C-alpha cells in the first residue's frame, strides 16, 4: 500500500520555524520526485508546488518565489523521508501542507503527481 504521511505541522509565531516531514512507503521512493503543496482555508490546493526535490542523484531543488530563501527541502532516501525546513514563517504561510510523489525526475505542477499524503496544518500567528 502506497503511503505518504506528513508530520511536523503546528502553531508558531511569525518569524518562527517548523520542520515538516514526509515519510513514504509502498513505492520506489528514490525514483520519485517529492513536492510540497499547500492549500489555504476555503481555497483549492495550489496547482504549483511550494518546493520540489528531484529524484536524481544530485537532488535538484525548486522553490516558489514566495518561499525562496526561507524554506529548504531535503531528502533521506535511506529513510524514505523528505523534509521541509521552514524558517522566518509569515502569517501568509498558514495553510495545510501536502507532500506528493511524482514519477517525473522533477515536476512543479500537481497534475504530474501520482501519490498524495493527507496533509499537515501549519498556522502562523502575527
């Protein structure tokens, strides 16, 4: 059974940090790009990833402009886990964060992802 399980969300003050984790099982983790997407309250999930890490050995990364310089994505293939370190958090980062896996080496659009987690809530107070 394919599973992606997010954890690490919570409530933090503006300027604070959180580290999200995405633990994967049931598929060839190292052969998939992993992306983080977010969904604001009352809105549809954003089509484009917040951040992506490729499946290639050099682990290329992508960051949306809104998080570049504040978020860092990494992966540990031995643990089948991807991390999203979020620093300098802002109230507008308040969302449900989802991790997803794609068979593409790298992909930023949600439509290119095959497997999705259930999400973890991040709330940033001002």
